[in-house]
């Protein structure tokens, strides 16, 4: 069941306009994760590690 946006069907092609296109792929990823979790018999987890703020990046110019 599509829980993010019920107007988007995963059985059809991805929408062209944003943000419907983003919602389409979010829901597609959600169903993929659920399927993989069932296959391995446990919930999938992840870890995000950050090293400070990306806004502190100073590009090097030549």
C-alpha cells in the first residue's frame, strides 16, 4: 500500500513533475526495504556518520 501519497501508483511509470516523482521513488524504496526485510527475517538498519556541516565547505579556486 502506498502510504506516502495514495495518488501515486507504483504499477505505472514514474511521474515527470516534482515532488510527485520524489514520492514515487520514496514509496518504491519503502517496498524494496520491506521485501528485503522479509527475505532475511529481520529489519534492515543503517548508520549515517557525518563530520561537521557541509555548509563549512570552502571550494578551492585556482
